[in-house]
């Protein structure tokens, strides 16, 4: 058997016969009831009780003091960076190995992404390599971190919890502190993941979530900003609701806001999905365990497990090929997709995308190696539900 065939057999052992998609949502709870309530009330849009409830439920679940629901995860990042003090002309450190939205949100605010390498044990930003890099290329001037080569202020640092696996957030926080960087966590993929018991997205000044259709829970489209500071949370709410000053009839807007509020109908879906999150997480952990058993005899392949001290949501199951097998990645993708098992490579590293190729970056040996070797496997929660096989 070729390596591709062995991997196909291992996947089949877990998911049965194809076609099986990479990740699909599951609506087995109160979705219909809440949506009906929403329609019956006519409150489908920018106000309604489900928005308030979803924000309260999200804050309670994550342990963040506040959650502000918005239209999507990209908008959440855009607003969080702006509230975090990122100004046009600044630079923002982000991993090269992330979804393009992380970089796009930086550019929406007029800033430039500055790409950082990853580490293999978390698939996320490498704080030790970043510290060494910043020591070499920056000066601290009046409590600002200045990139000596570009003269621009490096204002913020955005780690991302890749496929739900928590980044080394302790090390990352220390770098942010020492170099005067605002820390905003892109927790779009990590709802339900914790680092030493604390929910991802609650360590930095702000954290952002996504409820896109392919994420662990979905509102159709949606996102949220997690914030512990009450004043900042009020400002986030204001800015994402067109900055309208509360008044019974007057249209007064005291700054240029955004129409980023999550509609009530999407929040209704979110409330129902959040109720099922514990079941989804248990199912995803079972899928991981089944893949673990299935991949035991497969050489040159390692299934990614949660980092030490962390609890992952196992959003997307991931295997890493040994460097010696990296050349077979495309054959593996072709064979498995041909058999109806939707597998995917890593995102193209952002510094190699046309809009971002001129952005500053550190050496990216680990991200480049991960990009060559990484494959995501079918991961939908229902695959781990009882009787689903
Ligand atoms: C999904 C995702 C986003 C963006 O979320 P949307 O809701 O699709 O805008 C941002 N960052 C990462 C890492 C993501 O995976």
C-alpha cells in the first residue's frame, strides 16, 4: 500500500464511506424553535432578545466579562484592533500561518501585517523566536516598539489558536508586555479551547470569535469580541452599532461607527448552537481518539494532539507528514479527495499571497515546513456522535 492509500484507509476506519465533507454544521437542538420565535416576534434584525442573550451566554461560557456580538469574525478583529489603538501606518505582528482574514482585518485599519513564524507543538506563533527577532530589529522609543528598518510603530500582536489548539499564550503575553504591544487574540477557531483552564480569547486586551458555517458552532455568519474591560466593551458596542447616541427619536452619531451588529435571527441560531457546544466538544474529542487509533500503524504521519496543559476543541483534525514524506502530500490529497474524503492542505502562507508579498516578515522556517506537511481531515461533530458511524 502507498502512504496515500494507508491514510485513506485510516480515514475510512473513522468516518465510514464517502462522501464526507471537511466540516459541516449540526442543527439538532432548539434552532427551529428559536428561529420561529424570532420570526413570530418580527424582531429579526438589529435589536432583539437573542442578541442580548447570546452575548450573556458567550461571556458566561468563556469567562470573559463581556462579549459583543458582531456580523463576522473579520469584523470582530477589525474593531478589536482599532479599539486596541492600532492606527494607520502601524505594523501588527500576526502569524504567517493563519486564515487570510487575520491579515485583512489589519489592513482594514490602515496598518501593515508583519509576519511571524510558528512552532510545531502548537501550530501557532512561536514566542521565543519572536522575542529574539524583535530584540534584533526594533528599538523601544517612548514606550513604543519601533521597527528600525521601516520606522513604523509595531503596535499590536495577534496570536491565533490554530485549528483550536491553544498557542503558548503565556510566552506570547510576556513578549507583548516587554515590547509594549497590544495583545488581541484571534480565537476564531478555538471556542471551547482552554489554556491551563482559562478560555482562549480572554488573555489579551480583547479576543475575537467566529461563528461562520464551518466553525465549531455557527450563526450562519457571525462573530464576537471578548472583552474584560467594561469601558472598552461599551465602546465596542457603540462602534459596532453605527456609534448612535441613545435617544428616543434623534439620529445622533458621535463618531464614524460600523454597521457590524449581529442580527437577532443569527443570534437566535447562536443561542441554540451554544446549548449544544458541550456535546459537540465531546464528539470532537471522540473523533480525535478514533483517528489516533486508526493512525497507529501508519508510518511517517503524526496526528496533532492538544498542547500540554491545554484543552483543545479539536475543531479541525490535523495530521503532519514527516519531512521525508512531504513530497507525497499532493498525492495524498488527490487520493483521499478522490475517494470522497474531503481533506485540505494548510492555508498558503500569507506572505506568499499577492496582496501581502511585500509585507515585513521574520524568517519562517517552521511555518514553511508546516505548510508542506499539514493535512486537515474530516472533522464534523456528527462523525463522533453515537450511532453516526
Ligand atoms: C474563520 C476565521 C476568521 C474570520 O471569521 P469570519 O467569521 O469568517 O469573518 C478569522 N481568523 C481565523 C483564523 C479564522 O479561522
